[in-house]
């Protein structure tokens, strides 16, 4: 029997637009994954703590505020510092193309822009979660 993938969907920073986060949370749920949604205005420390406590496979960050270059690498660093090296980090939202390489270098596996196809996000997640 294969273990169910567990996804933490989160909104970091002062961004208060959560429609996209709720859409992807629902898509993950409908795909049979377990979903934990942290809600709005999370700090990188809160995200790391939730990922640790919930023992998630994926941290899916939704960010529209423009603070992705500061907040997302901080989340990844905190996860890695806590030994959560196997957690897949995905980012969605309004991310300029020029910023994507920097995020990937920081440890983000993939960036999905606004309007991304949820089926493709689900498939990518399934293909990239490390199973034990």
C-alpha cells in the first residue's frame, strides 16, 4: 500500500489573497492527497514549524506580494536547517520569470505561475515526492 502524500499549503508574508491557495488545496484534496492549510500571513518560522509538526511531504507556498525573493529562500533554509531535506518545496503565484532561477537555486523544486493547470501541478507533485 502506498502512503498518501501530505501537502502543506501556505500563504507567507502580508499577502491576503488566498483564492489560488484554496484552489490548489482543493485540487490536492480531490486528487486524494492529505492537505493542511495554514491560512494567511504566515511567517517562514511558522511554515517550518507546521511542516515539522505535520510531517508533510510537500510545502506549497502561494505568494502574490512580491516578497518571494526574501521569504521563500528563508522557508527553504529553515526546513533544511531542521533536517527536512526530503520535503518538496513548490511556489505558486505572481513570480517574474527572472526570479525563478534564484528560487530554484535556493531549493524550490518548481514555480507555477498564476493560471497554472492544477492537473499539471498534481502530476508534478506525484512525480517528485520522495517516497520512503
